[in-house]
C-alpha cells in the first residue's frame, strides 16, 4: 500500500506572526506605562523654558499612551472574536464556557490589582509626602482625589466592570477605565453576532437584540462609541492571511510607527475621529504582520516578545498605583526637569515599576491557564479545555 505524506498546517503559535503580535502587545503596554511615568515624574513639555525642541522626541515618545490603548482594542477584537468564530466553526460554543474563560482571565489579575491599589494608595495618602499627588491637581498629575475614590462601592463597581458607568475608577488606578470597555465589548460582540447570524432562530435573535440594547443603554455612549475600534479587530479576524515579503512588512511597519506617534499630537479633529483613523492604520499594519507565516525560530528576540506579552495585562493594570506611591516619596510637590541625571534616575524607577509588575504577574497572570482549567473542570466538566482556545501564545488582554 502506498504511504501518503500528510502535511499539517503550522500552528499559529509557532509562526513569526504570533511572535510579532506578542511584541506589539508587549510594547503597547510599555508605552502606557511610559506615558504615566512621564506625567508623574517630569514637567510638561510646555513648562520647559528654553531649547524646547531638544526634548521633542522624548515627549512625543511619552505621549503615546492613548494610542496604545486604541491598539489594544484592535488586538483584543482580533483575538476574542477570532476565538468566538473558531468555537462556532467547531460547534463547541457555549456562553458558560466563554464567560468563564473571560472572567478568569480578567479577575486573576484584577482582584489582586485592586487590593494592591488599596494598599499603596492607603500608604501614600497616610504619609502624604505629596498632597498634590493624592488630593491635589489632576491637570498636573492625571489624578482625581484618590482618597475619595477608595471606597467599597468603587471597589465592587470596578470588580464588576462598572467603572465609568456607575462610579469612578478605584483609587489611583486610572487604567481601569478601559477594562470596563473591554468586558462589555466581550459581551456585546456575541450578542450582536447571534442577532444577525443566519443560523440563529428568531427567538434567539430577539433575545440577543433585547440584551444588546439593554447593555448599550447601561454602558452609555462614551463606551459604546469606542466599540467600532474593537470591531476593527473583528474585521481583521475575518480577513484572509496575505502573502507578503519580509521587506513589505518592514516598509509598512516603518511607515506605521511615525503615524502612530504623530497621532498623539493635537489635530483639528475630534479625538474619536483620530482614534478611528489610528484603528484603520493599525488594521493595515497588523494584517501585514499576519503574513509572517513561516516558523518562528528560538532566539533572544523571540523570547523577549513572548515574555513581554506574558505580563502585559498585569503591567497595564498594576503599574499606576505603585508609580504614584514612588513619586509621592521622591518628588515633593514639584516634578523634575528632563536633564540627563534625572532621566537616568527616572529610567531606573521605570525599570523598578516594570520589575514590580513582573513579580505580580508571576503570582497571578502566569497561572491563568492552570486556574482556568481548575475552574472550568468544575463548572463545565472534563472537556472544558477544548471549548475555548487562544491563538497560540497570544493570550487576550
């Protein structure tokens, strides 16, 4: 009998595209951290008295936090909707599995993150080395009255993703605002999909429309208007993989990077319109990166990309309260001028914040799969592992 050679397609997690998307996600988290770090430790660009242009590159690089969140939304839409499409194609979709998977992923870092925020903010507010930081001028340090936001109501609201809807973000942890967006997009997308899916029954469609409308009313226009940014990632998940050369990927990425940073500068357009433009550019850049379908080889750059992605969610979630505490002990009520000594000292602090987040991730985010399997085995039964799968090493924010 003639033997047949069966060639199986390379798993996405083994491709260079997976490595590149991991790198993008990790760098986006670092840009958010750098954005807050600059605000907390260094004076604003407008406060520099002389030779301001010398510092333009540094301040432009440190202004990309908002753009990084837009990039996160697009990536999240690609990853989450892709997992939904795959389970539907396999016939293994279930709301119980989907929501369990999502909540475990979010809560395994969010719950410790809220407790750590309570700890650091309580210490900082008690010692009050920098009253401005905890009770002062949000225009200067991006914070509201931290003490007023350290309430049980705020804690519970943030735990269930209602910040920006019913309450403020908890304490000094401003980045929590986007978690409410993310969670409700996770819920809205399947509801909308089943409402328009031809295979859905009339009863299911009506039910999904009712729930979609109710959630849309609950979360309000400010969160709902950013949903298209997330859906750009959904469109990306339905695109065929392009066949492009490494040179094309390099050229497109090189063009995308200055656009990404320049969109942080004020334009005569509403911020939401700029966000939509950035999402469109990000769609193109990520689509091009997905053409890197060759097998990834193990080397230092690959390992760095994977490791950055592994703790990007934790880094995003826990860095701000710790940064505020450090700044409150070191700065007094005046931020630093970005001269060489202060930049070096500030860089050491930035590395400390990243190391802190990595330590938290080793206790939390790195155990997501084990905790998920343990919970799903009890909630969903022995086949839980096969119900929802991430695309390779890419783990959703």
